[in-house]
């Protein structure tokens, strides 16, 4: 049995991939939500309760941290969840695979590799650095049998992505407004590739004790992403505009989600490129074709009320 904490884009994708491969999955969320499949058991539980999570992880072959609390609650929500997952991994003997991101590196001036210093200058980045360092310490001390972190960039996904932001304008054939420069090369990671990497590395001892970068399509600018969505989805090529930086910062004074974006805006102000050579050469992984990834990431239209 595979235990997955979190049923967002990555947790749901990972659960479906395992289930469709014939594996048994226990998917844990606060609400008991997640994809429906005969091989997926959905459980409502608090992932920050170490006792409960340890009980639910008994007999697990691997535990996957795919949780993603709201950005503004990371400093308070992540520590108990991360500790509970380490406790569950220690009690069950199962390796822990962590869904990571690039916040740990901070601003960069070259393609990111796994050996770069963890120099996060932001609150969210420091939270993630602490989580990873605690997990590695638990592995090296023998508290857990194995741990790896799989790091991807901003997602190609139907939700919480550039694609989601662009869809209203694309569908209405109106100007698409995006919150950042439109023409800097940026790596985007397909959530399906994130799930595949988590599954491949979770039980491979070669992965344990270090982080790996998810194979991702070649870097694209935001302009190129929207053009690709238009091409694949059959929409007219839209006019693109970037919100003025001052307007985004002003909006952040009143909107929590925008305020959290402002903290991470350095990722869009210069090229932000991920080097995935190490994972590709070590595990034989490769990125999904970009047309296929974008096609799978276009959200379904909202149903029209009768």
C-alpha cells in the first residue's frame, strides 16, 4: 500500500498513476477528497497528527508528501505535518518521498542544479529548507529508512498555474493579463511528470538522502506558454499584457494570495531555468511532450447553470 498525503494536483496525479498500475493507494486529506478509483482508499484525517498518521501508514511501502497548505500558513502548518510524516515513516519503515519546489534556492543567475546552495531569502523558502534538512538528518541518523525530495518548477496544470490564469481571456477572446514579465525563459514542470518522478524515486535507494530535479519540457516564456495553449486548445492567439509591478504590489496589500506571489516574484524577473540532467541520466526519466502536457493541463470549462 502506498500512502499519499494531499490530493491537490500532484497528490491526485500520483494516486491515479499508482492506481492505474494496479497498486493500492491510501489517500489522506482533511476532507477525504481525491480521485475515485477502485484501488484508491480516500481517508479524512489530520496529517499534522503524528499518532493518526502513523496508524494510517502501518504497512506502507512508501509515503508521499504531496500536501500543500495555503501559502500564508506555511510557517505554522508545515512543521507539524512534516514532523508527523517523519514519525510515520520511522514507525512503518517506509521511505518518504517529498514533493519539493525551487523556493529553496532563491534568485539564480544560471540553470539550477541539485548541488546549488540552499540560499532561500523568503519565508516560504526557509520553511522548505528546514523541512528538507530535518528529513535528511532523520535519514542519516537512521530514524527513517529512506527519503528523497523531488523538485519541480511552476506547474503545467489545470489549477494554480499560468494556464489557469490565461484561460478566461483565451475562452472569451480577450486580452490575457499575467503578473510578471512575459519574455524571460522559465522552466515549467508538468504535474504528470512530477507524479512519475515521485513514484520512480520513492523506493529506489539511489535516490535517498538527496534531492532531484523533475525532467521538464524545454524552458518557455509566459508568452510562449499562452501561445502553446492557444495552439493546442484551438483558441485564437490572444493579446498579452503584464500587470504593472506597482499594481501587483498594491493588490498584495489586500489579497493574501497576491501578497504571497509578490514574495516569490524574483522567479519571474530574470531567466529561471531548471537543469534536470542528473535525474534523467540516473533514472532514465524524461519529460512528457509539451503538447501532450499542455493538452492535459487545459481545465475543462465550468458547467453552465440551467
